[in-house]
């Protein structure tokens, strides 16, 4: 809040609350779950982070190859004590790479949980003499850290993405179509660092923006069944994003889809290729300008343009990205 009691326009959490309220006025509520990967690295004798992975395990390996079981267990117990319910925990594909998935909650609470989750992971890692990094691509030769965003849309306690509800004229279909339409324009917020594009350009990440009801490789996937777990899955984000901005923009895109009765299109779009491209796309977006306050958008763009300038002048891209992002994320 400002001193006069008015809402602070730079507060991204407030913007997300407004988006959730807009959806509520349509008798809809969106719950969100994130699946967020991180690397565990060794620290040196002074306790400073290195880029030496904690282990050499791979996807779903177990002890003794997976050395992080106890660390993940401690993280899960800490999250549970803080009211965040862990659902799964396992080793991911990269050496020292891990993932913990916790239960979905309302849009604002989910963004809060995401911030808390990152803090708990880093704190418990430090307690165990390790360094946790959510940097999108901390190791050039190994897979980067992805964040999956799952959106559950409810009306009167009924999942609107379930197969008996999902049809071309349903709000859920328009909601998904709105997100699909504006997803490219959100590149700068979904992939907000120069290092994000190292992950996008080198990992097995969807480059074409399309929606599918069955393809794992689609950027946007509708997982529709008779179960209450039906959802819309966004598979391309990374965890250096601001969850309040991203969730708010996604909700507003979905709302635009409902209000404009947008239908799912087959036209191929492509995400930005680099941070400079993403900035240009965001500057040209009438949708982004209609959602974010001018001063907030200007400040965000200026910060990203500064990052671009630093990267452009760098002789060693890996070194400068490490300086910019390794300890920040």
C-alpha cells in the first residue's frame, strides 16, 4: 500500500489478486501447481558455491547414487511444517538435479508457496553444506532447470478441464485459447533472463507454441480426463520468473480468451530466440501494455535492457551469466 492507503502499482502480488478477482466475477477459480527443478552443488572450504554437482545420479536414481535423498526429505518436512504439502520428490536428469512437487493452491497462494519453496530449498541446502541453484542453465553440458505450471480451472467445485466439461464452446476452451494466443507476447516474463535462452535453445524444449491433448512435447497441453486432476499444462517456463507477474498475465490471457470467445488456433507461433527479441516482443504487445501499469512495465523493460547490454559487451558469455544469475537464482 501507498502512504495514502491506495494500492501500490509496482506490487505484482496485487496485480495477481486483481486477476484472480476478475476470474471470480465470472464464477471461476484457477488453482495453480508448479513443478520446479533445482541443482545441488558442492561448496568450497569457505562455504562459497562451486559448480561441482552434489552427485552424478540421473533421472529417478536412488541411493547410493542419488546422494540428495536426505536433503530432499528435510526440505519436504520443512515445507510440510509451513503448510505446503509435498506430493513427490525425486532426482532429475542432470547430475545433482532434483525436483519436489507440492500440492496446488489458489493463484495467489501458489505464487506465495513458490517463493517460500525456493527459500526453503536454499536454506536447507546451505544447512547441509550445499548450494541450491534455480538458474535456468547452470551447466552448459547438462539439462537446465525447467518449471512446469499446471492450471486447474473450477466452477462450482467442478473441474472445467475434465473431459465431460471440455468442449469448443466451454469457458475452459476459451481460457486455454486465450493463453495460447498471447503466450508468445509473454516470452519476456516466462523466460526473463539471458540464461533462460541457453536452456531454451539447447535443451529439448518446445520451440513452437501449440496446444495438444496428448503430446508431451507441446508447449501447452490439455490433460483432460474424467478425473479431478484435469488441467492445462505449460511446460516451458523457468523458475527465475516472477510468479506473481507470470500467473497474473496467464490469468488475464485466459480471461481475454473467455471474454473474446477466442478459439484454439492451429497457426504456428515461435517463442523469442533471445532476451533482446523477447524485449522487442513485449514492447510491441498491446495485451501486455493493457495489463501491466505503464511505470511497472517501463521499469521492468529498462532492467532487462540493461542485462542485454551487459551480455552484448561480454567476451565470456558463460562467465557473465554466472555472475548475473548463479547466486541470484
